[in-house]
C-alpha cells in the first residue's frame, strides 16, 4: 500500500477540495475494493455445507481452488463442484463486483445505472440482473396459512427487446386491442398470508382459470386456511374442487370488507409493484416473474443486504 505512486496519489487527493459527488464516487469505489475478497469468502461460506449438486451426497473432500473458489470432490460420484455449481450464478465472471451489483438490485437501479456503478457492460448488467434475481427469488415461503388473500393483476403483454415480434408493433406503449382483460394481458397471481408471507405466479395470458389456480395455489395453501378473493368465477370452482374454505368480497358491488375478510394486503402489493415497475419503462413479459420475484423480496425486506441476497441465491440453488 505504501508504494510511492499511492503516496503521491493520496497527497494529490488531500490537496483537492472534494465536492459531495467526489466523496460519493470515492466511497463507492472503496466499497468495491473491499468487496473483492469479501465476496469470494461469502460465496465459499454460503456453499460450505452444500451437498453434491449431481448426486445429492453430503460426503465430499476439499480439492484445491478454481476461479478463486474452494473446489469440493464428491466421494460418492467423484465429480467436483464449488459453491456456485447448480445455481443461477454459475460461470458468471467478475465475482469481485457482485456485492456492488446486489446493492444495485436492492436500490432498484436500472440496467444502465447499475452498469455504470459497477463498471460492466450493459449486456453484462442485464444478464447479471436476471441471473441474480432468478437465484434469490427462489427462496420463498413453502406454504401460506391462516387467512390468505389472493387476487390477480394484469399487465399488457410486451415483447420488449425481442427481435421478432409476433404481432404488429404498438405505438407509445400502446393499448390492448380489446376492452377488458383478454389475450393481450399477462396475468400475475399474488397470494398473501396475513403474516406477510407472499407468493407470486405468472399464469400466462388472459383471465385466470380454475385449472391455473389448482397448479399455483393448491400446493402452497396450508390445510385449514381460508382463501379470500374477489369472487371471480375461477376461485369458487377451484376452492370447491380442493375443499378450501372460500370467502368472496364483492369489490365490484362496492363492498370493500366483511369483518376481517378483505383484500387490502394483496391489492396494496399490486399497487406498490406497479408503481415500482414504472422506473423500468415497460418490461418484457417473459421476465415478468423475475420482476415480481425481485419486488417480492424488496417489499418483504428479507433479505435486505447484498450479502443476504447472495446467500439466498446460492442456497436456493
Ligand atoms: Zn456426487
């Protein structure tokens, strides 16, 4: 650290009157310097008790290091792996920048702003965003218990970024070709338990069907729960088939609540999600579930640190 170059640099820095923006730049640069070793250590730590991703055996021994990471060799199948094998982060480069990038995700920065902060190319920034988000969003509640509010929200289908549109382009964001919810709309189903646990599902295009509810909700609703919905046709049919207690709130008839039965939490979630999405100026439908998963983590504030997100992405793998 005490090379003449550095001493000269430091003296020059001390002689400068630094503006607020300069302080910020220095601080963020220093953070990335600290992050390099920290990040490798965190990755190794998060993957320390990992079973073999190929055969599931827990018996392994240390086998040198590769790409900076501890390598393990499985005693059962003889294959080697590291903490990232089998996760969405496998084979991404520049690990020393990941912690800063996870901070950008916590700050909901755009692809371009994140690329500038971390000093990577925009295409790298885009790839990292979706690989990291699709990693940490996999850590989600296994079940929803007690009173569970469920409702869908719809977003206009978008082929943003696609080179081959399957329909004529829309102008200025555009409007649907028909009134009401139809094949132009992507359906995002959200279910919230009163304890705050939330699950999101992309059901494809058009109004939700009872078969889709069966696929999404049936495996995650705990026995004895009460499902609260707006009473759209698919819900009573689904509830009856699966023997789930169902309470409908007729929002369209102006009813907002019946005692403890209401949809305030799930509709609040929809509103916050859509307001948060505005900053991205439209998202491609094929990434909708990544954005809702990203928002689910931000909204729950769990995890709320870059290290927490990194660990979640590795453990979920
Ligand atoms: Zn193995």
